[in-house]
């Protein structure tokens, strides 16, 4: 009862202060200096509200954040090793004791004795993965269409949700973000977004920008709004969206945008060198690539000092790299399937979950594992005419042949390939075909097609590499 009264009291205080600050915001606009002071006050206020709210909930997020920070910053310490081992053992025992899917796994020597699962297995056995210890109504259903367009959902308990928030705070802070900064979030948004002082987006200071509203006029208005705001900003969004913004700025010969950006995090798609360099040129910050998904959370994030190294979130996940066609581990440095065990989702344990992505793992001189590459879905990889997998970056070899609005590389048969180019000028086709036969094989049938548009997927992303041939056999 006391806890309930405290929450009500805190909520009333919060509403009162929010209204007060909102009124100040409407009148305190007489000078740039006043706006700057106000933005800093609002940022501080939002930060205090965030942690006060967490305090009245029992320090759930703060405790998770501290644990994540301690483990990930000192992953080989005795504390971290013991914690990681405990988290793994606890989730395995919990899964066996409370789910039908894992109930027969009682005799195991290690996690390697558990089966590898994927979206289809979970979708077909959804109820069997649910823990009997958690009621569905007390959990959050997280859904995604994914890049395949097939609906997919998992349940997450509230502690897992807090863990994800802690992960987000830790990795965002490493990239330069602080609670209270204006977060420009570029993704698919609902048509009508309610944003007022009572909304979650206002409290988190999220500025929504839809990936479907990035035509030239939209980008022009978007840039103008950024320049008019004096608040400290962070960007979060799809690589293809940032790339489109940069190409517009290239087209108008724009100068660096003065809008107080402190961090840029890209998600869902591989970060290419063009976007990395142009975002630094126009916004003054080197982007950091984040590897995450809806069903788990943040699995890894690019090391700001080394773009070829992704720091694995060892505090929240156990990550393996398995053979492309067999459920067996492979040597460090070899490309394979990224398989993840979620250490904190007790409502629906996901053990050895095949994310569908391809990557490679290695260890540093201290024995800490890290991802050296993340190449996206297995079905989006290109193979040569001998059936050998090619590096994902070969699509960017197209850039040397001209300036494109968009491009896409498609394999649609064993030896059939299509290069789609959205450009106003024709390229040196013979030279391009000669180079790509060197990658695919001299017996490759390659077609170049000029198009007006390469549409976005339902997820809001745009695939620059597609394999419609191998997907037939999956």
C-alpha cells in the first residue's frame, strides 16, 4: 500500500513539474542563450525523472546497468566469469524445469547438448517454449515481421525488459549518448504519433522520423528542424536511411550541418564505408554499428576505436558461431551462423537460437571474444557458380562505376545474377561484367538492369544483396 501511495505521489509530482517545464518552454524563447539553457535544464530534468521512476520501481534498471557495465568492462575478472557461468547455468536449469520444449534435457554436460533452434521452431512450438512460472499477461509480447516478412513473436518477462534497457543505456553511453539527449530515431513509425508531456516519447526525448518520409523535400525539412534545435542530439536508425540523407546532401553540395550531434548508431543493416565517411563529414560524428534484434536485444556493438571489432554483450548473451550447414562449432575467424543464448529471458527461454545471420568470432590477447564480422542473413549471401560463399562486401565494388541513388545485387539461379542500378547515367557495363565474372565465375550469366526505384521491405529496410535462388531450398 505504501509503495502504491509513493508511486501516486511521484506521478503527481512528475505531472506538475512536466507542466511547469512545458510552460517555461513556450515562453522562454527570446534568445539563443535562453534556449540553450532551457535545453540543458530539460535534459537534466528528463535524466532525473528517468532514475527517480526507476527508484520507485526498486532500482531494476540501475542494478541491471551496473551489472552489465561491470561484466562487459572487465569480462575476464573473477566476478565476471562467475556471473556469466551462473547466468548460463540458471537459464538452462530454468528452461528444463519450466518449459515443455526443454523438459527432456535433464542429462546434459554443457550447452552443446541443447538443440539449435530458429524462428520456425519457435513459431511452430510457441506454447512449449513458454515458462510455466510466468503468466502471459504479466509479460510483454515482442513481435517483428523480420526481413522475411513472416510474423514472429516472443514473450519477455519484465526483468528481461529492464535488462534490455540497461543494455541500451550502456552501449548508447559508449557511443556518446546520455539520458535526456534528443534521440532522432529513424525507423517505421505509426501514421499518427502522440507526443506530449505525458507520452513515453516525450519523456525519452525521442524525435520520430519515418524511413518512408525521406524524399528530397522531406530530408530538406528534416535538416532544417535539426538546425533549428539547440539541444544535444543522438541519431539511431537504418544505414539505408542515413545513406539516403547523405546522398541528398551530396547532391545539393551541402556544408557540414551544425546541429549538435554527439552520437550516431546504425542498426539492422551493415554499415558501409560511404555512409560512415559521409555521416562524419556532415554531422561530425563517426557512426557506430550495432548488432541487435527485436527478439533478443543488443547482442554486440562496434568498438569505436576499431570498426572491425564488435564488442559482444557477454553480460546478457552467450554467443556461438556454428558451421553453415551443421550444428557444430567452427574455428575462430571462420564465417558461420551466429547462434545466441539469451541469459535473461525467463518467460520464454531461447537457448542456442540461430539468428539467421552470418558472422565470425575471434579472441583478443586477453582472451575476450569479439565478432570480427556480421554479414546479415544467410539467405542474403551470394555464392559463385561453384557454390562457394562470397564476401558480402562485393556489392560495394559497384560504387566505383558511378553515382547511384540505389543499387542491388541479386542471385536468382545457380549461375544467374542480376545487378539493379537506380542511376541517371549508364555505366561501363563491359568493365563491370568482366569484374563480376571474376567473382562469380566465367560461366556466370549476369544481367544489368536500370530501374527507377528499389522498394523498401515491409520492415523499412532495403536489401542491397538478395539471394532468391538459395532461399528455395531453405
